[in-house]
């Protein structure tokens, strides 16, 4: 079992690292105007982050080899996307997603 | 979603995120407990580090007795996409006080960021502290409750993945991504779709060489750059 001090220092250090990543851009940019080029770049952050978080969950990593497909997540994505298109309701999308994956897990 | 930026609207709009936070928070609690960490330490990680996937990295590296600095560096890298999100948010909170900016940043998550970016399409491109902070606090509280649930009752559930809750956050990103595509008028739909296709290719290729946690950051940066290039090609 790792020592309590080691664990506590790690937690504090990690907390500081994530906190600074979260607040520094907001604090620094408060009194600064970003150039048009940077704003244009940042405009793509939402779709880029959301789609990479989704796509990353569709694969199983094997470093040095091609990733294999995480079939349950890929299959559960289909009814989830359809629900998004049909209802546009985030709550329904999440419910259908969770139910689909649990059904798939039972069937597979 | 509508144009109301009140805490009440925020509570309603944050509702779908709760499943994901409870589900993944509980998963973290269960992992922490099965790695032999005490409930207190597990909770402390959720309260202080508050970093989703990076917390799993912390728990794993603590067990292998990794040096403190290398744990901190890993967490920083896994979570450095927060820098991009925080920078993207900054223009919308310029008029709010420094303290409020710090509070928004302190509780910022992938989900509240995505929800906020979606909200912009309904509010004539405006966000305020009250709305965003409410969404953030809902996230923080449910994350900690999920962690507590997992750390205390986790041993009762033998196979938590079977319940499908770990898909809640992915499902939310799918929903928010779709809503973003159909409502963001600042970027043409065909440009957005090409960028999304590009991320798929980069994620796939990236997974061959780079740890999964870093693939997201790298793909985001490449996709944003690619987006600015093709945006001009389409104009």
C-alpha cells in the first residue's frame, strides 16, 4: 500500500495541474483580444473535441497495431444517433444510449 | 434548449448530464475501491483532481508507485484539452469579474463546455455566469455523489459495465455533436462534416501510435487547424 503522504502530495499536485489548465486561459484572456486566426481555430474546438471523444470510444487500442472495433459501443451509437435526429432531446438521447448498450451487453 | 440563461434553465438543461456523471463517477469509485484506496482518498481525488478519465490514470499510477511528477505530467497531458476549452470560453466571460472567471474555470468540464457551446446557438451568442456556474455545480455535485456511491456500494455490483451507464457520456457527446452541427451557423455544415470525418481518420490512425488519452488532444488540435484551412477553401 502506497504511503498516505505520497498519495496526498500526488492528489494536490494533480489538482493544481488541472486547476491551472482550467483557469489560466480564462484569466489571461480576460483582458486580451485574440486574433481572428486564433478565434477561427477555437471555433472548431467543440465539434473536434466531441467527435474525438465519441470516436475514441469506438475502438480498442493495440499500440503498434491497427485498433479493433468496440462493437457494443458502435452498435449502441446507431440508435443513439437516430434518436438525436428524430427527437433532438438530450435526455432521450442519453436514455436510449444507455438502454441500447445494456441491451447489447445482455444479448452479446 | 431555449434562450433563457437563468439557473432554473441551467438545472433543466443539465439533467441529461447527470446519468453520465453518476455512471462514470461510480465506475471511478469502484475502480478506486478495488485498487485498495480508502473511500476518503477516492473522494479526495474526485473533489480535488476532478478530471474524469485522468482520475483513472491517477488511481492506476498510484498503485504502481509511479513518481509524483510523472503522475502530475500524465494528468496534465490527458486534461490539457481543458486549456483549449477554457480559451474558447474566455471571450464570453470577459465582462464578468475575475473571481467569476476563476470559478467558471475551476469547475469546467467537457460536458459543461459542450452544453455551453450548444446554448450559444439559442441565446444569440451569449453566456452568463449564473447559467454556466449552475451547470458546472450540478456536474461537480453529481460527480462526487457518483464517486461516493461507487466507492461504498461498488462491491455489491459485480459487473458495472453491464448496466450501460458508461455509455451515458458518449451518448451525450453524440447528442451535443448533432445539435451543434444543425444549429451552429458560423461554420457551414459541409465543412463541419468534413472536419468530423477527419477526426475519425486521425483518431483511428492516432490509436496505432499514441496512448488513447493523448489521441483526443492531438486530434482536437489537428482537426481545428484542418478546419480553418478547409473553411477558407470552401469560401
